[in-house]
């Protein structure tokens, strides 16, 4: 029997096994095992823990996968969804490195070093523990613990949690890696965004790269590398943990040419229509309940119906590229899945798929490129000035789809990445693999958080979270293991009394049960607490703060608890501090207002028409 | 942040459209050297209008006003041509089409050897106006609106053209040199534009071919004789490349064969000539395009060979109602 066959057999044997469930059912199973142990003796290898693959889409929106209502073709991701479970009430953080830090440490951002994004650390946060701007050494990482539990640990893709030698993936538990250390950059080469930091920094297996492999394209190369890592260690029988932190579909939308023109004209209908279509599919799929309303079209966005066809086509082409990015990502996920099937590992692999935060609606390039006369503008003029639509996707082009399409990606929610409205922090999650005992293709609405992944996977791997690591006391894990929920024993690992809370860029939110209290700077918020009932208003259309001061007070007290428990220091400076003066005044989105814009040409009755009298 | 980006992107299509619509090719004098310039058959928005002003300075042993290139061995002719014209893009059965009229004018002079005599001759005035109809057969559909402009890429485009010159130009049968040709003539051709690589301003590359056949009527009063010319086959070839978003260049070639002329039944030699040249183009602004070029025959050492070279400079002004109006609104903000 060759290696592949052996692994296949082992995978089949171990499929029913689940360390977490075994532990919980030890009372009964233990007695049974004691009776039959002499009979089975050494007839089989001890169950091997499953492989674990986390596929993280960078800025992938809640509604961007077909399984979550998108028109974008994602057959491979959808296949994972139909063989596993989709989760509709899963929370990340509002921006990338904070989410990633929680994912890999299980600890709140204000403790793990990403209390703010490194790029936006405020003056009053500088030098404060928990705000280092990288994943600090006060936490232990998921790959470190899995490695100690006997796993191979692989990472490909974006890291964004530190660049110094002690902060890179190899130093934080990854045995093999091919990583972009920056938060973004070209998909084609090492070009980054500013004159001060013109080159993206990559590592491979702990060494900083002087150049990229030939024919580099981020999504493809990451996949190739991961497959090579997996294949290199296939023979030793150890399970692997793969953190596939794809750069896609983060802007700029760099895309091979043959992926750019698969949706020409499909988005000319405009963002409102596409949002409505996605919501209808979400209701049909059971992702959202019937009667769900769309969030308001943000007040500064035009009604696409009032735009000239060329404007809609011009803006729609951005979404065409984004759709291509997602489809290309799906294609390479499919390559990985197919490879695991070919080598007999698929059946024993747990997949987790989600986006790291809300879709990106902010014009990052404008923030990065500066204004004429500045250093960064000059850099952009040389490196990032391929602005013609036919160049979109090429090296040197910087295309993002803007807030209108970000709202589409976050259908039906409000706002997008960087904000603590549901559109900034709620994402679609797929979990599949042998650990899932819920009906294949089912949808679950239990409240979940990215911090849950660490305890879940540790339990899955038969590992545990230590009190100390390398002599240092560790902070408590923030999340809850999903094992009972994945096993179908409960619908949610949280009760209506459990609390989730967020803070980044000075915006803050706390959720308990269906109630959410939110404070956001104007004009995206009111610079005061807003209250929403997410059970009836997931799109956060109606602020109930004035009607329910009791609930505001209750949740505000929970917020204060969160601040005290997690070292929260509100920033003295934020990227949004001048926004209110730069943006149009916020007004409600009342469909049909003003009637003027919808008035059609009046046609008098034909029998009352007449020529002018002489 | 987001709001300004939104308005910026909304306005973007207009600038793009401006740049795209008015790149209508310089309307080179098709009579002069029987060749159209590179990028002449690129398509643009239906309803676009263009007026060319073209000046040529040419020398050789043939009358550049005569597309048949009747060679006058030993002649040394100099011509200054100006051509005014008008072209309009339109849609015909969902295909891109163009109708154009070109009116040559100018002067020509030189020594002409005829009937064993060398005489000085000159002519001035208007030549024969030529009408051209062009319809695209293979390639993108007509650009009927700005959305089509946004999405236009020629890929592999093939047109059919029909030219007809009307013999109303100045003609004196007693003169060996004339601007008008005193006969009907025209051309059928199949212009090809083949996009090589991306269609991005600044990086566009095309291979363009124009196989065509010229047909000539009889001039019954060619210095009192009858001039007949066999059909002439012509292939123009251009390899064009953008240097920047606004500047481009082209390597040009042309091959002529056939076109045997008979004067009162006495046949001359069949043409079999090659010419090569260079063209530079520059888009001055959204409405004005400048083209400069030089071309010369190369296999022209024998006395009966076609010898011709010339400099050309053209300025083409293009406009479209939507673009002009939108620009007025934008500039008025």
C-alpha cells in the first residue's frame, strides 16, 4: 500500500473521530472503550487529527460568495458551503490586522498588539502595551500551539502583523511560509504604495526575499507554494494547519487579463439593483429572513438611475473587475481543494472560509497617493498611474470599486470596512469537513466571533490553551469553541447574555443578544451612542437610542466593562477626524425624493392638442 | 474621502470619452500616393465629425494628384497640395460606418518629358473631389454611445471601403500636368486593423493592412489622346505603436502593382513599386490631432520606375455634440 492509499485509509478511519466530541462523550464512550479495548487492541492507528485550512479573503464581503447570495460565480467556495455549514452571524473586526491578530491569538486586539492598526497608531497610544502595531509576544499564536500539538504549520499570503525578524510568520509559529508582510501591494511584483516604503516585503520560510519568483501573481503563487508545502511533508503522516491569507480581493484589483472581461455590462444596472437582487437570493437561500430591509444607500452616493449610462458603465467596470478578483480567488481555492482530493487528504480536512472585515469602500489610493507636489504623488505618478480602464488590472493600475459597490458586497448591511456598523464587521463564514455534523448545506444563525476560531481549532487538534507560554502569563481567550455547535448539539455557543465588543479608530460597539450599541464619529455615526435591534433591523436603519434609554445605559455599562478589561485607549487621532467637514451633509435616504428627479415628460391628451393660433 | 472619489470616478468617463472620440485618423490625401495614413480606419463614436487640413510637399516623376501613378520618365515634378475634407461617423445596420469627402487643391510644376520634348509645365487649382464610404464588417459593433466608446477595442477589424472620385477638378487637355484627372476613378478595399496587445493609450500597437484595387475610367482627352489604365492593386501596411498617451509613430509600407497605362493603345509598363515611410502623430488636445510623415519609393532606380517622395503634415479637428456640450457644462462649473 503506497503512502497515498495509507493516508486515504487513515482519513476514512479517522473521519468519524472528533477529539472534542470524544472528550465530551467520555462518560459513555469511555465505558464502551474499556469493554472492547482488548478486542481492537492495535488494529488501527490512533485517530489522526484533521488537517485545517483557513481561507481568508482580504476585504471579501458578506454577500460576495454565491452561497451567500452573490451573482459572482464561486463554485468552489459554494461547494465547501454545500458540503458544510454557512454562518450568517459571524463577526470579525472592522479592519484587517486587528482581525488577523484575534484570529491567530484568540485575544482582544487591545491586548495582542493591534489595539490600533500600525498605520494609524495615535499619539496617545504610542509605546503602550497592546498598541505595538504588531502581534506582540504577550500572546501565543495558534500555529505555535498547533505545531507543538504535532501539526505542520503553513502560511501563504498576507501577514500584516509585523515585519521585524521576531514578528514574521516564521517567528510566530509557521514552519513554512510565503508571505507578504505589508497590508497590501501589487499582485504582480514588489511595488508598494509610497515613496517612503516603495517595495513590498516578502518572506519565504523566514527569509526576506530579494525578488519574487518568476511569473509571480499573488493568488496563484500563494496557492502553488501551499501545495508544494503540503506535498513536501506528505510522507510523515502528520496533519497540517494551513493559513491561506489571500491578498485577493483587496484593492488594487490586479487581475490576469483573461479574468477581466467575464462580466462586461452586467453591473451597468447599478448598485441598488444588484443589492436588491442579492438580498432576494439571500432570502431564498435562508441567509437572511424574509422581510429583511436593505440598509440605506449612503447619503453621498448617487442614485444610479439618475446617472448617464456611460457613468454607470464606467463605475460598473470597477465591479466587473472585483467580480473577476473573487472568481479568480475561487478558482485557486478550487485548485487547492482538487489537490487535496488527489492526494487523499480532502476528506480529513476542515475548511474555514471568511473575509477579514467588511468590504472596502474607502478610497485607499487617494489616502496613499497624496496630492500634487508631494513625495507620494510623485511616486504614484511613476508607479501607479495606469488609470485608463483598459489598463485596469495591469501592473501600475490602482482600481478599487468605491463605497457604492462595497455596500453591494455587504448586502444587506450598512456601511463597510473601517466602521463598526454591521457592514464593517459581519461576514459570511463557511465551515466544512469531518468535524461538521450539522446537515450538509445548512445555514446557522448563531452568534459567532473570529476569536472563537482559536479555541475551536485547539480543541479540534487535541491541544489546549496554556496559562503561560515561555514563562509569560497569557491573557485569557476571548472566544468560545464551536465544537458543540458544529457537532449539532446546540444552535449557538452563546446565550442572549453573552457580550461582544469592538473598538478601532475610536469607533466602538457592543452587542448583547440582539441589541447593539454603536458609537461612530460623524457623519458615519452621530458621535453619540446609537442603539439597534439587530433581530428586526439588521441593516441598522432605525436608531432606537431615544426610545430605549434603559437599553443604552445597560449596554454602555457593558462597554465600560470591556474598556477596563481589555486595556482600551481611545485614540487621540484617527483617519476619520476631518471627515465630517469633507463630506456632504448627511441626509436621509428617502426613496422617490425629490419627486422632481422622477418626473416624466407630460403628454397631453391627443384630442386636446392644437397648433398655435395665428 | 469617499464622496470625492465618487464624483471623481463619475467624471472620469467624460475625460475618457473626450480622448477616445476624437482620435479619428488624420484624413491623409488618399490621392496623394494613393495611400491613407496609419490609424485612418480606427473607429469612434457615431455622430463624430472631423475636418482635416492636410499639406503635402511632394517630388517625383509622377503626378501625385493621379492615383494611377502614371510615370513620366525623366520628369521632375514638385507639388504642393492642400486637402480639405469632411468626415462623419455613423451607424449602418449596427456596424460602424464613415462617409467622407476630400477635396484636393494646390499647385504642381516641373519639367516633363513627353513626345521627345522636355517642357516646363505647371498647374494650380482644385483637383477631383473624392467620396469614400467605409463600413465595418468584422470587429466591434458601432460605437453608438459613450458606453460603446468605453468598451471599444478593435481586436481584429475588417472593413470594406468604396471610393469614387468625380472628374470635376481643373483639367486642361493641352497641359501634361493637371490637378483633375478628367476621368472617373475609384477604389474597393478591405482595411484591416489588428490589435496587438492591450488597448491602453500609451501602449497600443496595431498592424494595419489595406489591400485595395483601383479602377480607372478612360480619359478621352489626354493631350488629345485616349488614356486607359488597368486596375491597380495596392497594399498599404502600417505597424503603429503609441509612445505616450498622446504620441504615436508608425512604420509605413506600400506596394503597388498593375496599373498598366495605355495611351491610344500603346501600353506602358506595369507598376511594381515599393515605398516606405515614417509617421508621427500627436494628439494636441481633445479636438486636434497633428500628424507628420515622410514616405519615399525605394526600388526606383530605373528610368521607368515610379519615383516619389513627400512630406506631409496634417491637422484634424474633430467634434461631437455630446462631448462638446458636456465639456461646456464642466468648464462652467
